C-alpha cells in the first residue's frame, strides 16, 4: 500500500467544534436574509448523503463529468503529462479521482477536504488501489489558506477541482479562491476544473430537488448538524427544502423554508424566524463557455483545453497558471 500521512488544519474549540462553523452559523442567522455557507453541509452524514445524491438519475453532473474523464483519458494524459502531484480540492469520496490518476501517472496525490473521517477513509481506499502512490490527505477547508505537504514542494502540480464545486461560490469568492490556489500551486502548475453549463430550467431544478427527497435530507441535515454540534433546539420538522432557478444570477438556489413562525436557541443565542422566511444554504452557479473562461482568467489561470461534448452539458477545462505581468 502507498504511504498515507494525514495532516489536520482545522481549528477546533474545547468542545471539538470547528471554530469557523460556530462563527458562520451565528453570523448567518443574525443577518437578513439568513444564510449559512454551503461548505458546512459536509459533516460525515452530509458527505454520505451527497454521495447518494450523485447516484440519483436526476443528478446529471457526476455522470457527465465521469463520462468526460473516461472518454478523454488519452487527451488528458497528453495535455497534463506524468509526474505531477495531484491536489484535489473538496475531494469527498474521491470517486472520480481514480479515472484521472490512472490516466496521467502522477507522482503523488493530496486530497483536501473538510470532512476528516470521510477524507481518511477515502484516502485509505485509494492508497490501497494505487500501490506505490504517495497519498497525503489534508483535513482542511480548501476555501481558506491550506499548507500543502512538504513532500510535494518540489513537484510540478495539478489542481483537480471537479463537480462544478466552483459554482457554489459567488463570482468574487470564486475569483479569490482561484487566485489563492494559483499562488499555492505555483508557477508551471495546471488546473483541471469541472464546470456545469447553463441548461433547461426543468433539468436543473430536478437535479437539486429530486422526487426521492435525498437532496432535501442533505439540506435539512445542515440544521441537524447545528443541533448536534452547537447544542441547538431547531425544530427541523418545521422546515422544508426549496430549490429554484435564479436567472439573473444564472444559479440554482437552495433554501430551508420555515413552515411557521418559530423561535429556537443555538449555542445560547436566541433566534426568530417568521413563517415563509428562509435560510439560504447553497448556490450552484452555471456558466457559459465565455463566462467560465473569463472567470478562470480573472483568477490567474489561462484555459488551454476544454472537453464538453456530453449531454446534459458539462465541461472539463484544463488551465495553466498565468505568468505574472507588471502590465498588460
């Protein structure tokens, strides 16, 4: 089995609760409209529910991206080359990762994910599958500054950011994240990113509000997590899941909707919600070809190849770290 060494870069309080989680919940429920960042979906239960979502017939992104990785394996290998350290942002179960690793003959693999137990289980399974490949899991929030393992410092790097996770971020945050990772991965690095395309509204809304209610359970688990970790008494049964297309911002929005007026306590703080009020829990932005390329360029990456010949429309884009210039 390959070498596996785990790094943990999460700040927890005396109760073992992520300090940033506590702060985001307090701030998000104190503002109007209420909102909590989508990254807090992914405790162990949320991560498992998301894996269930990826298998749903309505949820096309995983199928589309997997199809692209399989059909264009040779093209990816030629464009990327061997010997790179693959750094995956928000690795989750690393379900699609073996397709990439098998194609490009990497020198190391660094999965970065905020769900520690899920991350380590996935890393062990992948290390067993790719004997001899050094695997260095990093438990961290990839939207914040992450210290990469010293073992890969001198290796050329490939950032792998699948699943159109970039779509969870508003444009300003997405550009900041891309700029940060441009710096962290360094000169000569590449980025392979999955980006979902704009498409029929019905297809989009079904993907985020499936008839089986798995996405609803995933959304509601955010409230369950708050109750579990922050001593909350939120009446979760009084909330429903809503997913709607916002054409102005080209995104699906997920909300937790209060079915009635209620008061609840979290971490000793009292909150009120009116009937019909929502907690905005996720965005999933969709990008046209020019939009996606502009986003990457703004973040310090130059697109060099795109594969998007799939249905429903989804894109894999390979970008190179843009050389810094003092002037245009």
